[in-house]
C-alpha cells in the first residue's frame, strides 16, 4: 500500500505515480523502492524535517556519482512535503554484503572511504565563493561529539525520557574522557560518510557496487571520519565494535590510500572509533537491548582510550 503523501509527491516531482512497491523500510528514515506507472524504478527517501542538512548530503552524493563513485544517482533535489524532507534517486539494488570483521576486510572497506574523502575535497564548502555548498551540519548524532549542549552526550530525541542510571559507569566515564579529548582538537574538516558500515555497502566480490545512506554525510576532521569507520565497518543488523587489530588495519590502509596521519590525528581516530561505540552502548543500555556494543566497549575501552591519549 503506497501512502497517499508518497503518491502525491511522486505525481508532482516525478510526473508519475507508483505502480508497485519494490522495497520498503522505516528506521531513522523512510525508504521506498518503487516502480512507477511509466516503468521507471526509483528510490524515494524521506525523513523528518529537522536539521536542514539533507540538501547538502544529496549534493555530495550527486557529485560523487558524477565523478564515478558507485552509488545511486539523485533524480531530484530535496523538497519539503508534509513535514518530511524528501528526494528521489536511482533504484540501485543488488550486490552482496561483506560481513567479516578481520583485518583483510578492514583494508577492503578503508580504500573506498579514502577515495570518497578525496573526491569531497573538490567540493567548495562554506565561504563566499559562487556555488559553495553549506556544510552538512549538524553532524549525524552518533558522531556529534562536537555538540555545544551541556554534558557529555548530544541531544538525541529518540533517547530522551529514558533512565540514564541504566547506563553503566564505565560507559559514562569513557564517554567523558573521549568527549574531552575530542573537544581539544582544531583540525581542518572534510566531507565524508559517517555511517560507513557493512549494512550500507554492497559488493560484487571485492569490487564495490554501491554505497547507500548518503544522509550520513558529515563535516568532520578527516581522522574522525576514518576513525569512526575503523570501529564500525563490520556493523550490520546491530551496531558493534570491530577488534582493535582490525581498526588498526583499517587506519593503516586508509592512510596508505590518502596520506599519513600525524600523532594527534592518530589519537583522534582512536577516540572517534570509541565514541561511536559508546553512543551505541548507551542506547543499548537505555533501551534494554542486547548488549553487543556494551560488551565490546567493556573489553576494548581501556586500550582504545590509551591509544586516543584520553
């Protein structure tokens, strides 16, 4: 059943109404794979209109595809419809998951992220230059260690109202230390994908077929983007934290593809890898979910904090 708002949006912006739903999911956003009555197959994505960052994310996606990066090409810009921000893109199904969390898989995931960041450097962000894009801020909440609110954690609407006493003290303490470490940095920011996880990436063998979830483009120090991915690349159905050796392999491969990090950037990368896991561990504790990230943080936090200089 196609929602009335979706049929109306397709009629207005694509010139045809849906004939068949090929795919549907609802998590942090609504995603519909559709066959239109004129035979075209498209994906329509919608999320609550909260931040105003979505248009910049779609423009990064468009630029990446135009420069040969494997992803679905946007068909429309971002529009506001019934309190949602909505856009359509090419329907790009297929490809397989790479589910390993070993060092070899880590290296496989690192190289295309480096390529994407490399492409992003050609996009003019901020400033007064003609055609400059607004930075995609605020950053996704799971990488929003740079928030300006009180306390350690950023404001996240879907985690409001839960009992914070359910979060183990080791998570709170590690979060405080990582937050303080990352608050000290003054590194240039770049565009990158902040949800670089197995669930969002498809392959044909070892060849990248498609990167999805471009709503997760961030404007962060490069080491933070690489670091977050180094800890999260193996996440699929539930978020987890990769083994430390695999994060190290990811960061080594990323630097080989881009450039070596200095000592501060290395620490920022390790801090970011832990911050993302702490975000997930806190959510698991608050919501009473299976403690996958919690258990991983419990076993790895001490070493990651040491590597982060925190």
